C-alpha cells in the first residue's frame, strides 16, 4: 500500500483529478445500474400483475353480464304463476295442455337468449317439460332424492350452477342427437311462496362450447389463457383456447373459497414460469382463472437491460469527456502559475498572470500578481545595493514560503471543492433565490399559472427541507395555456395549510395542488389532510373574511379572494373542511377573457 501511494504521488495533478472524477463516475454509474436493474425487474412484474388484474376484471364483467341473462331467465320462470299452476296436475288431459303451454314459454326463452341447449322443468309428480331433452324417469322416481334438487333447494329459488347434474346424467337424453345431453347445468326450485310449497325443479343447460370462443374485442388476450373452474375443481372449461389442460400444481394452488387470488408457479423442465390470477364470478359461482407465461416478461426485461447497458455506457463516455475537460480546466491555472513563478524566480518582475477566474485558483493568481507588483515597486524605490539585499531576501523567502504556501493553498482548494459538492444546499439556495426574485419583481401584478406553480414548487421545496420532512406534497396541473392569476395566489393558501393545518403534527401530513380544466372553467384545488376545522370554525372564518377581520390566522385568504374578484368578476372561492380530516380550498376561474383582463391592467 505504501508503494502504491508513493507511485501515486508521482502522477501529475491533472491525471489525479481526472482519475478521481472517473472513479467517482464509475462508482455512481455502477450503483445506479444495480439499483435500476433491481427495481426495474420488480416494476415489470408488478406492472404485468396489475395488467392481468385489469384484464381478468374486464373479462369477468363481460362473463357476469352473460350469466346474469341466464339467471334473469331462471328468475322469470320460477316466479311465473302460469308455470306454477300447470305443475303437479293429475289428469292426462291437463298434463298434455300444461306441456304445450310450458314448452312454448321455455322455447321462447331459448330463442331470445343465445347459448341455451335446453330448459327443462320436472314437477314433484315426475312430469317433465323440456325444450330439447327427453327424460326417462323410473316409475318410483322421487326428485327429492336427486343431488341437483338438494343443491337447488339450499338456494331457495335462486339459480345454482352445478359441477355435476346427476338428474341429467342418469335420466336425460338429447331428443335430437339421441345421446347424453351434456352441457353446463344450473338449477332452481320452483316454489309457491304463499304456501311455502315446492312445485318442481327448473334445470337450465347451456352449450358445452358457449364459453370456449367468447370474444373480447377491446382486450388483448392473445397471450393469456382463461379458464372457468367449478367450486369442487372437477370441471374445467377453457374460454379462449381449445385445450382444457390445466396443470395439477396450478389447479391445486387455486383456492375456490376466496374471492380473488394470485400466485406465481415455479419453472419446470416441461414449461415456463406462470403468472396466475383467479377471481370468483359472483353470477356463476365459479372461479375465472387467467394464466400468462413469464417468458414475455423475460423478453421485456432483457430489452430493458439492453437499454440500461447502452445508457450506462453512454454515461461513462460522457463522464470520461467531462472529467478530461474539468481536470484540464482545474489544473490549467496551476500550470500557468508555476510558469510565472519560474520567470519571477529568474528575475522577471514584470510578469503577470491577470487571470479572469474568480475561484480559488483565481484568488491564488491575484495574490501572486499583487506580491510581484509590490516586490517590483520596492525594487524601483531602492538603490542597487538594497535591491540586491531585497533580491537575496526574496530568494531566501521564496525558498521557504513557496512550497509551504503552495501546499497549504492546494489543501484549501481541495477542501473547498469537497464542500462545494453539497448539491442539496445548492438547490436550496437556488430555490430561495427564485422565491426572492419572484416576490421582489415589480411590474405587472399578474402571473401565468406556470409561474405560480414554479414559485410554489420552490416554496414547498424549502419548507419541506427546513421542516425535516414534516410533510409531503404533490403538484398535478393539467395543461393550462393562457391561464392568468393574481401574483402570489397560491403561496398564502399553502402557507396557511402548513402553519395552521399541520399545527402540532410532525408526520403524516400531505398537501396536494391539483389543477383541472373543463369547458370554459379552470379549477385549482389546494388540499391538506391536516387537523381541519369544525363547522363553527368554518362559519367564523367566513364571517371574518366577509368583514375583512381574518387578522388572527388565515390572513392571506381574504386578500387572495379580493384580488381574484377584481381580476375575474365570475371567479369562485370555496373553503371546505372537516375536523380531523383536512381542509380543501377550491378556486374556479374562467379560461377565456384574458384580453379583457390585460386591457384593465394595461
């Protein structure tokens, strides 16, 4: 280590400065790269999860609206009195007439709602009324023994969608295709609510492929697979693909008891990692499941990493160039000073540096020039012997002072450069300067909304820094070209919020400034989540403002309102507050009429 510093001491100052800049730049670029790399990977995954969440919500809403059509049909059937009156009849003639009436009604329902395979009603006497199915019921058939009846009975007239329909599986045939009916079934009991007597069972059957090719033209779902999973996970229906495959680990991780869930599967030899979201469809009672491969995320991430690497490389090249220029600029003054000192050392007391720099190097150069000037005056005023004596003394003093003086000066410059690296102090000075210049500028009493926002941004920055982060703030202003306000409209309102709204609270304070335009009106809202005011305090404040007596606090509000009224007669100024929740002040001004305003002030 000693040898390293010994060798380092032989390096020229310019190279030392350049090397220091480059080391700091490389460290900073590497740190930024690592932070961006880690944070960006999480942001990509979080954004994709949020996108999938929005997507499954959109698909679920569409699915729910479709299922509600079936649920609505079921409700109309089970409450229809003509249906109830035609059930559980005894004579063949009555049953035949009932079949005709009921079948005509349910056929009408099938025609008006797409997706139906069959609608059937089986009464408590075992009589069946169907649009398509044929029921082969045994002589001793008791519908109350069927599992589908028991499930429907629990819903007390509501439609329950079934994983399995034992009634259709055992006794129903497709009268057209002469095979098992199939389809997805829902069931509801038909009940006379006046006597609390169950009249029969309604069975709705929708087509197997009804969900397979549903179109969502407004959503991009080409790279996402959707499935419907029954509560017992025994039935899996693909919605936008022809495959009904759903891996066992994915299926086992789906909790059908919760309303919403999401998880990530592990990567295997046979497949990629999956992002899985599932949401219960309330109308159907089943889980809607979305599955997306993580390979798309990997591609996005790789593109991001490539962009990041190119950006970092470009940053390093820029740092290399800037370090070279800055180190040359810093050390150039020392090189000139050293050359001038050599000339003085040879007896040339007419040499001058005359630098225009105002930094520490400039100070050192000015000291050198002054020293040479004073020495030259002394030489001219004294005779030759005294001159020789002075010259000897100067050389002796030069031998003692020059190295020590130069060392101390360089040390001073070094520490001052370190001190000048405090960017936060610099930003605070800039912000304060902006505030003072904005407040002190004379001339027109108006300002653009952008100027007001810039001023309040500087004010909040200083307040935030001086209060040790006692509060946070957010400014969100829509495009507002040509919006004119009285100068210093926002600052008194924000100051009141900080001083009075956050009184006694050290953290959790938030100020929001929001500007929105609609039609020919523009609204600016200044909101805080401070202590707020009671209704009595609001009334008292408005009374004081009306009488110009708000001297104790909120001193700027009356002034702001008056200047707004003077500028725009139809302006609006509202104070809304709730004790314990905060205060909001809303300003509404016209977006037109600026020419008239300029005429009044010009």
